[in-house]
């Protein structure tokens, strides 16, 4: 591994560390806003208790996660100074707007919502948490706009070796940005929904406050179903868009070396030989490749060998084939996990519907299903990580697609300098993630009856009404 490889590994690892917090923050803010709306509309204490409980988890994740985002931006100057010089005139705009329009909005109204819950009218708290939820969406949007420009540069001109912004509207309405935003939004809802499902299932297995965690479980199923379906549809559209503007990435996702047949099959599992530019083993499903490419049953697409020749003619000598195996397997792991999560969410909705007319709520008493919800909580995060690996490694060797290669964007650092920075960042990030997981798990398992102390987290404990801890009431949305 050289300086370029080490710098890539550092940025990739810290990005994944940061996104561990981001996806949960974006999705959970939206879910808590729904909980607060239910509390405001129904005027029932159990919904207020539910909102306070999951709001405490949200606050822990937000507080710990903010730190990782600050470090993330420093790396553009530390390890990728040439990239920053090239794209700074464009890339800096959405990053600045993210801070001005979103971060200040989130921080201000989180404080009003949490610390003012016993002092402000309920409608003010409701408005505050919805503004927090909106702020998280705006924040995600501007970051995705910046990333989408790297995938599909628009609204620019090259002047003195730098990309200069010529059309802000082209950057904002970049089709790639909106497709990515919808996909990230769906994945964030999925992460948050399955965390809520895990926590609710854990307490339902112990019959703790069924009147609170029963509705929480049902809300999680609804949001999880919407999130997984939204992710699947937007992800399918993103793959088809890649076939048009990043054909090499699409071919790598399918490990397609030669031009495909018409109709194109879909590779279910392959053993990839990158040096030999071939697959030594490949199981294919007929027609499915054409469906993935453009929703038809009689289409084909170009292979990486032919695209390599075209790219050399267009961009000059070089190897333009990305690392195929990581892209290929990450894509399939993402899709496979997504299908498991989608089946789980809709299976839970079916259990709910099936038991509606019976005297016993089959959803809240199905211990096998509840245990399953507890065990699969890491899967949404893994699907997110595999999706980003597919997206980012699939555009290699480019940092800015068609304009700037990775080797052109790296800082003139020594191997030792990058290695020391990498070790330091890993130590800090692992400590932060460990702290976040510890605080979330301790607070989640403690349940409604426990009041977290100031020694654990520097925020006031949520206030809960008195009530039985082993209620038989199932509750409903």
C-alpha cells in the first residue's frame, strides 16, 4: 500500500465511521417527529413517554456523531489538497450551505425541544422537533449534492486547472443528486426503524410497558416498510442512471468483462479474476440483467474490456477498470440485506393485520419474530456501508468522474505522515463508536422505569409517568 492507497483507506474508513451516526440521526429525527405528533394529537401519556424515551437515544447519537463530521472536512486539506484546489470553488458551496441552513437549525431547535419540554407549550415542542427533522433532511441533501457532483459533474468550466461554478441551479438539480438523496433518505428511515423495532421487541419479550412499546413496534414496521421499499425503488433507478453516465461502474457491478448478450442475464454469484479480465465461475439468471439495466427483456450493455478502450481514447492512457470484486460483492450484499429487511418489515405488517380481528395480538406475542428483530439490528448499517462501497469504489480511478483521477488529487504527504494520522483517527473514531453503542444499549435496555444519571450523559433524563411495567395492554396506533 502506497500513500495514495493509504489516503484512500483513511478517507473511506472515516466516512463509514461518520455515516454510522448520520443515517441514524436523519431517520430517527423523522420518527421522533411522528411520535411527538401522535402525542400531541392523542393527548395520551404513553405517547409522550415513547417520544421522550426514543428522543433520549436520538440525543445521545446526535451529540457523539457531531464530532465525527467536523474531522471529516479536515481531511480534504490534510490528504486531498490537490482535490480541494481543483473543486473548491464548487464543492465549498453545498458544504457551506449545509452548515448555514441545516446544522444551526438542528442545533437550535434540538435545544428548544429537549430542554424546553417542561417549559414550552406542546405545539412549540412539536414545531421544534419537526424543524429538527427538516434540518436533518436539508443537511443530508447538501452533502449528497456535493457527492453527486463528483459522480456527474455539471454546471462548471475548467479555468487555470480549476473547476469554476457556472450554474448553481445545474448543480442543485443534478438528476444524480436527487436520486442519491432519495436512496439515502430511504436507507436512513430503514436504519432508524429497525433500531426502534429492536428496542421495542427487546422490551416486549420481557412484557415491559406493552402499552408503550407495542405502538412503537407498529410505527417501526410502517416506517421500515416505507424505507425499505423506497430504498429498493430509488436504488434500482440509481443503477440504471449509472449505466448511462458511469457505464464502467455498472459493468463492474455485474462483473461483465465482454459486451453482454441480448437479452442480458444477471450474475448471481461469480469468481472474479481481475488480472485475467474474466470470471472463472459464474451463475447467471436469464433476462434479469436487462431488467436491471433498463426495465426491458431484450437489452444489452457494454463490458469493461470495450469500455477500457473507449476510456483510453477519451481520457488518455491508464487503467480505468475499478476494483471489480469489492464493487460486485458489495452490490449483492447490499441488495441481499435489503431484501431481508423488506421481507421482515412486510412480514411484520402481515402479522399485525392477521391478528387485528383476534382477541390476541399475534404481532406482539410472536416471540420468534420479536427475537429476530433484536438480532438483525446491525443489518441496515451493513447495507448502507456496502452501498457506499459500491458507489465510491465503482467510480475509481476517478475522484471527479472524467475530470480528476485519484492520483491527481492526493496531498504530497509521506507514507509515515498518513499512517500516523490514520492510526490516530481510528483510535478516536473507535472510541466514539464504542461510547455511542454503550450509551445507546444501556439506555435502551434500561427501559421506561430507569432514569439515566448525569454521570452517564450530560442531558436531563426524560420524564415518564408512573405506570405498571408489565401491562397486558397491547396498544395500537
